[in-house]
């Protein structure tokens, strides 16, 4: 039977709602947190630094990934150094390219040499992982965020794709492979089975954790009851 107890993968909660983050921090299954400018905008956040510092004042032991938002690499570097100074548990998120498609790998190399702990994000291709692996440190912790969910949306098998990413990072033991943008709870078990270190999970997926191990006979009966209940409530007749 599929169970949560046997999971080796670290589950990171992905979001920007402070109250929700603090509630999830009480869950022993949650080992870290990530956010991004899009999630923060949806949450109505207008002051980036104020939100980040408030978050870090509460979350002091779990790793927290906070992203730069500049498009110019020199400004990205400045922002990365500022964000890194906000706390010892901060991972600075750097996109794998800027909006012009120019690779951020040279910037990553500079930041690694400076000792900045990074989460390189929005990765899709094996080439991107291979180029990144060439500049990451074998001893300085880093996160390689591959957007497996979006890859799956294109019809590519994410398990096979992520397995190859795992192979490309074998010579960088301090780099953690992250399965980003999961689409369903099953992805947690898929990511765990193929050797991912981390998976980011949104609230809608986290809400399904209680279903793990549920009797399928019971679930079937509940589904039938739901259909009947809604048909009665709607007053349908033929």
C-alpha cells in the first residue's frame, strides 16, 4: 500500500499566503518553502522585502526560497546578494535564463564562487541541467528546480525526463534535484521513486494528502453518493 511514512523525498510548500505558510510549517511533512513573484502578486503582496523579512522572522529553521525579479544579470546579482543577506536559511532563486533567452549559468557560476546558496529555477531541458551542473559546487548546497509538471503538459514523460536530470547531477553531490509544478498527488510518489530530493507542492495538492492509503471501495461508494446527492439537490427528473 502507498504510504507517506516511507517517503524519502522532502516536501516543500509552494505559496505566498503568510497565514497559510505558518499553518503548513506545523506539518512535520513540510520541510521547506518556496515562493515566486507570480504567487506573491496573486496574494496581493506589494512590498517584496517587507513580506520576505516577515516570512523569515517566522520561518527560521526551514529553508525558504526567494526569487530575484530583475532581467539584467548585473541587477540580478545585486538582488541575489541582498536577498541572501536576509537570513541563513534563504535559498536565492535565479531563473535559468532572462526573458531574452540568455543563459544565467555565468551568473550562477559567479554567485556560487561567492558562496550564495541558490535555487536555480524554471529549468526544462537536459541541456540546461548539464550546463548548470558544470558550474555548481560539489560541496556548496544548491537546488536544481526542473519544472516536471510543465514538461508533462507538453506530452513528455516527466519520470523519464527527471531520471536523466538525476544522472546529469550525479557528480555534483551537494546539488538537490527538485520536481517543480506537480499536477497531482501521485507526482510525490513518482518523484520519490526516481530519486528526486525535493518536490514543491501547492495547497490544492497538499489538501489531498489525507487520501493517501484510502480504501478505493470506500472512495467509489462516496463518489456514487456524491452523484446521487447532487442529482437530488438539483431536482432532476426525466
